C-alpha cells in the first residue's frame, strides 16, 4: 500500500475514537461523519527555513447535517508518511454550521 492508503486505512480503523473526540467538543454532537476524500498531507510552516513539519488533515460533518463542518488534524513525522497518532489529534477548524448566509460556531 502507498503511504496515503496506509494512513487512510489507519484512520478508518480508528473512526470511533475520532468520532468520540468530536463529540467531546460539544454536548449536542451525537454523531460524526468523515469525508475521507478530503484527506490531505501538507507541509506546515513556522517561519524557519526548515518548516514546521507535516500535517494530515481531513474534514467532516456532525449529526448528518449537510451544512455542518469541522476539520481534524494530526501532526506527522518530518517525512509526512508516518501514521497519525491519535494522542495528537487536533481540532483544526471548530464545528461550524451554515445558517443565515454564513458559517457560525455550532452551539
């Protein structure tokens, strides 16, 4: 398998843990749906020539609400090919919902 396929397979194996992380962010969240096609690995900057490493990100929705969104991220080892570490999961973009013509924090 390619590094991307291995990363994706690992994330899918740990879907429940990631859903629980999202649920912990807001008591109104009952379920999380992940957009596996949105997965990206990119280099992150920190103002130095060597950069800040690599980050794996992907998006999702909550409670089967089409107009909802969040982004999760995992820092990766400097090669960008490592498997995500569930202990280092980050909410890159908070849970938002589209209403009244704009995206608002889900409350």
